[in-house]
């Protein structure tokens, strides 16, 4: 594997406009919807997911953008921005597919198992993102992605409790749906992961005798500061001249 190839593979993780644009657009959208409700004194909670009713299916699309209070909205804003940025940076090749199908599947699970109430908020999406990023990093075993998984678990590990009915007024069904969808997506979705760069001695074509560093050690392992110079080969130059040349050149070095 050449160093140039390794560099190209490692450049798989790079900063693009979508790393900021997508999280900013999502945050702006949920805050705009909340502002419109306040400004025009309307309540769109009935557009949320209402389990096992036909009209409640519209909440699969609209529910993630609705929030019950400013506290609810604020608690979802920062995790949503951070996790979306992480997704777009490390998994941009399949990020939009995950967001589309993940939101729909999480919403349908909530619709199937939820209590008879309106389920709203972006927390289902947050659990989807946290679950996917954590498990996918572990499954790939790539050192950078594993590190990201550990960071996510350190920051958001306490969220795990809320996939269970531990507190009234929280849609644990949406949390559970997002967590399960993220886990199964991590198992099923294929992503391109750059190869971990290898040192010269880790490659299959490595030749110990050609290693410039190892040449500085003798058979007993002693370090040789200066290698003996190889004798220079004698170079002879032969001139060919035409018959009749008045000043033919002679052989020389």
C-alpha cells in the first residue's frame, strides 16, 4: 500500500459544508415552528403521532418538528446539532438515507407501541443518531470511529434510562423506537471505512534486508552510527573515432 493511497483513504473524513449546514437547518426549522406557534397563538400538537389511528400517522412526518415547551425545545436542540454534525462528518455517504428511513421507521414504531397520547419532539431522532453512531463505531473497529462511540457514550450514556417508562410525560416509546432503529441500522447499513494506515514492517511485501533503519544494526544488535561506504565502481569511457582522424582521443577515466 503506497503512502499516497493511504492518504486518500484517510481523507474520507473531511469537513464539508453539510457538516454545519444540515444541523443548522434542522435547529432553525424546529425553532421556527415553535416561534410560529407562539406568534400566532396556535397549537399544532395534534399533528403529532397518535398511536394506532389513521390520522395519527401524519405525526410520523410532522411530530419531530413539534415541541411542547421552550424547555423541551432547548433540551433537544444541542444534542440534535452535535449528533447531526457527527453523522455528517463521519458517515456522510449514507447520512440522508439514514435520516429519511430512520425517522419514518422510528415514527411507525412509536405509532404501534405508544400510549394513547400525542407524541411530539425530536428526541426520537436524537436516540436514533446516538444509537447508530455508538454501535456503528464499535462494529467497524476503526480507531477513530470507536473513539467517537466512546465520546457519545460518555456524553449521552445517561439517556439510556429514558427508553424505559421511568418518568411521566416523556415519550419513552419514541426513545425506544429510535434506539432500536439506530442499532439495527448500524448492523445492516454498509459504510465505506478508510483502511488504517500501516507501518512499513506491517506490510506483506516488507523486506527486512532492504530496511534502511535496520541496516544500522549488526548481527548482535549493536547500533552502527555510520554505515561503511560501498566502494565506487571504476568508470571507463571509451571514445570511438573514425579512421583518418588527425587527433584521435585516447581512453581515459
